[in-house]
């Protein structure tokens, strides 16, 4: 009977470890469209993996209830953090969106619960660290391919994971997002996972039996970390460019102070130097990186200046017409001609005047007669069809990067020509409104600064000081507080202001308690001489990840995104797992 129980415990332990690996891996591979949809409740790839993990935790707990329900060091902090969201939901005007966000936090708490209760006999911490390493290396490889190799025609491979529009203006479609929805999300995911991958590489190096193998694993670890850092660099996320090396240097200092061995602190310091060298080298050869770092004038990826060379004196309703335009390329991208991957065509649309509503006119494009490099010009005869009914219109000539975007959608205004049609013909007229009124709205032009968002968060908190306005409600309600156009995609860009506005003082204190408790436990683990060097090294990696989260979180907010949210709670679970003393 004892043998049967032993075998039963063995397969249960392996099953729950497999579930933990599944949710850890798929945290970075969430598709935007749910695989299963039950109205309010839906399952994406990541959430389905989480549900499977919860089932394995339940099975594991059937044979090991004492381990499952014994208290861990961060249980109270995680519970209070989620409870503050749930309580604040009562203050939300849109309770559906607030509950959906709260459910996301409870997903994370359940993941923390399962990871912190994983079996100890198989060194579950190293199993999770290994899974994180595999996942982040795949994400980094995809990011590097996206930046250097994948042409526009292959972008559909990443569209299941990414939002339709990831960046705007000068950095339109040059920032990598890999399998995360946005470049900033990718940057934070890499900041959370890279330290764990580095420590896992050092563990593999240390356990090698020969000097040759140790050198091989050391070189492989450096190469892997370099690839991760290069991917993070090409997210062009400035806050990540600062938070990542600074947190690595903090980790190196802690490793040296608490005697984790020269290999650990040297590798951490070397990693920070590699990141700095990659940034510096890229800034020397790339105007984009130099502009993003503020050390060179910014050049737009898309840029164009239009002028009219010849325009018909009269136009026929519903008929084909032709105008000659002179266009200068002021962007950093060379415009290709027909059949090329970087093909750029001239297109047009008709807007009624003064309403600006688009008219239904057959859409045609005119390819460029030749390639146009940066600074080059082209004279082109553009064919366009007039609308079918009389009235006042604006014909808006624009450029389109095929299979990618209209230039106007990337913040480059087109050329607007006012035309007034009588019953038979049309002629140009002088409009009473500026032509810029009819430009496609550019998110960069309507950009709301972080200081304005923080001001809105403070105003909201003053109106709702105790419980806030409700989880995930800032993005739906901030606009009237500062008098800007609403955009439901925009959050406070700060983890503390987000907590203050959405969940009030209650939520802010709960979050501070969670972050402070996690950091205190991790520091205690690093100082704990009775722990093996591997466990203390993993504790340093967790400190680096948490410091990066806090540092980057001063300028961005992430817990709405599954990959970052799940990984955040996985790392909290590992912290509690390492701190648990009563081995069942």
C-alpha cells in the first residue's frame, strides 16, 4: 500500500510540474482571439494553460493536502492585493470591465498559489527556471527575426499575438513586439525573465563535469542573454533601457556583498555592460536608436511632402481624372515600386465638405514609376475617379505602404485639394477650414503626456480617495478630468498612479505591501547562508526582476497584459517556494 501511495505521489508531482511548465511557457504566447468563449468568460491559449495547471494543482493536492494548504510567506500579501481589486469593483461604474480585470488578478493569484506549492523533490524552482529560459529564448529569436529578417509579407505569422497597431509616428512598425501584443509589453516580459534565464545558465555551467563543458555553457549563456538584450533594445522602450541594466548592477552588487561567488556577480555586471555596449553600438549605426535615446535628431520612418504640378481645371462627375503630383521622400525608408516588398503607391479618398465623411468611390492606386530613396523626389500622374453626386468635397491624396499602412495613419498628412461639383462638372474652390482639418488623425498628434495622465489620476483619486474609481476604470474615465479626447487603450503609465486612481488608498497600500513583502523575502533568501548557492542565486534573479518591474513601472503599466501578469505572479510563487522551510 505504501508503494502504491509512493507511486501515486510520484505521478501527481510530475503532473503538477508539467502543468506549471505549461502555464509558464504559454504566458508569452497568448493569441488575441479566444479559443473558447462563454460570453463573459473566455479562454485564450495562456488562460487555457492556466486552467489546466489549476486542475493539476487540485490533483496534486488530493494526495498532499498539508502541503497545499500550509501557509507561505507571500500568501497574505497576494490575497490582500486581489481583495483590494474585488472591493474596489463596488465603486466602478462599468462593473463588467472591472470584474473582468479583477478576474485576471485572481487568475494570477491562483498561479502564484500553485507555483508556491510545487513539489520540492524535483527542484521545481529549476524546472520553472528552465521553462522560462526556453520560452524567453524563443521569444527573443522571434523578435530578432522580426527586426532583421521577416519581410512585410510574413508579418501575418505574428498577427495572432499582436494588436493591429503597435506603434505610431516616427517609430511606426520598426519596434519589435515578437509574440507579445505591444513593444513595451515585450520589454517588460524580457526584463522579468532574463535574470532567471541567466541564473539557469550559470547553474548549467556550474554542474558541468569538465572545464570544456563549463566554458561551452558559459559562452552559450552569454550568447543567450545577449540575444534577449538585443531583442529588448529593439523594442525601443526607453524606460526598459534604463531599468534593465540598473537592476542588473543592483543584483551584481548584492551577489558580491553576500558572497555568492565571483562567477555570479561578474556575469551580472558583464550583462549590464553588454546591454550598454549594444545600446551604444546601435546608436552609432542607427538613427532610430540615437533618436530614441535623445542624442540625435529624429527621422521619420514614413515622411512625405506633396505639391501639385498640374490639376484639371474641371472634373466630370463619376469619371476618371488625372493629376500630376510632385512628392519628396522625407522619411528614412526607401519607397519601392510595383512588385517589391517595400512597394509604395499613391492612393486617394474623397471626403464630403465640411463634414469630413468618406465618400464611396472605387479605390485605385498608382504605383511609383521608380524607387525613391530618402531625400529623393518623384513626379507622378495619379489617376482618380470623381464622386457620382454634386456637392463640395476634399480629395485627399495619400501614400500607402502596401500590406502595411497608409502614411496618414502613421502621422504623415496627405495632400488635400478642395473641389466643388455642380450638376455636370467640378472645379477647385477655397475652403473656409484649414486643410489640416481633413488629415487622418495621428495618435502622435493627439498624444497625451504622462504628466497629464498622472494629473488625471490624482484628480480621480481626490474624487474617490478610499476605493478609487474601480479596477481598469482609469482608461475609460480619465479624459474629462484633463479635457482630452478619450482613448480606451491609454492607462496611467505608472503602476502606483494606476493603483491610486483605480483602487484608491486601499489598493495602493495593498500593492506596496505586496512589493515590499516580496522584496523583503528575496533579500532574506540572498542573506541565508544555510541555503545552497543555486537557491540564493535564483533569489538574486528574482530581486533583479522585481527591481526592473518597479523601475520600469514608474513609466508604464503592465498587469493588464497576460504575459507580464502571469510571469509576475509566477515569480512571486517562486519567491514563496524558495522561502518555504517545512518540506512535506
